[in-house]
């Protein structure tokens, strides 16, 4: 008889929801039970540096009222990238820096430099999304910086035709 081979018993049990893993909306693990402390880092953040980053960043975001539980995964990704960055920098420094010698005695970039660089890029992107740098904070607050050293102002129109005292060219349209 031709046809598809039956799956392993473990896969069949998972598909039927018999073991500890519950299928939710087509797959995935069940949500973690809430911790006693709502500000505690998630259990999947295992690096101590990442957990320290969580404890440092979360109070600031909460104080500025820019954190809701929906952002937990994004903040966790930022903290995990921070933990990866710190660990890679430590290993890179222990290995002798960013440039190492290959087996053929040729200078090349350390693998730890590559890991640190990618973690840094991830941190930059997530910091902009979470409002962890000054420009992102202004963007999230609805303010716009003027390139000609004028004070920040709220976006929108203040005068007729879109002109405002801070932007006399707002009345011009394409």
C-alpha cells in the first residue's frame, strides 16, 4: 500500500494534545504561568547579564509609561542580545581581540567579533522600537527635532495652511 508513512507516536501524541505540550491556534507552546513578581525577567532569559539588563531597563520604561505586557518578548529579545553581546566581548577579549590568526597564519576577524557585531545590530534595532535612545523617545512622544537647532515641537499644524512659527515652510505642499 502506497501513501504517507504514519508519524512517530510522540508526534501523533503531540498532534492530539496528549502530552505536556498543548497546541494553541495551530501550534506553539502554552503561555508561561504569570510570575509572582510582574517585573521579574522571563524564565527563558538564562544569561545573568540579560536578566540584569531586564532589571535595569524595565523600571525606566515603566516610569515613562512606555511598557505594557505585550512588549515583553521584544524587551526580552533586547536583553538577550545584550547578554550575547557582553559574553561575546568577554570571549573576544580573552582570545586576544577582534583580529586573530588562522591556522595558515593569516589575520582574520574573530568569530566572537561577528557574534558581538550581530548582537549589537539587534540591540540597535530593538532599542529604536522600544524607545531606548533619545531620538526614539522623541518619536514615541510625538515630537520632532528641527535640523536647524530649534527646540523640539509637537508635530501637526499650528497655523493656517500648515505653517507654524517653528516651520514657516509648512504651508507649501507638493
